[in-house]
C-alpha cells in the first residue's frame, strides 16, 4: 500500500468524510474512492488466496 492510500485509510478511520480527505490531500473525491476500491480488491484477493 502506498503512502497516499494509507493516509486515506487512516483519515477514514478517524471519521473524516471523503470530501474532507480529498480537500486535505489535494486530490479529487473520485481519486479517494478509486484508491479505496483498489485497496478493497487487494484485501479480497489476499483472503481468497489464503482460503478464507
């Protein structure tokens, strides 16, 4: 996971909205959603590979 995606995840956990995250990181809201979707897919693949 790259640094920007990690920042997004940590901010989400802290309760920031997608709009707030995008403004703070100077990226679009679409970019926030896209990075979260990619991370979800990576997590799914990881658990599917482990047989869970």
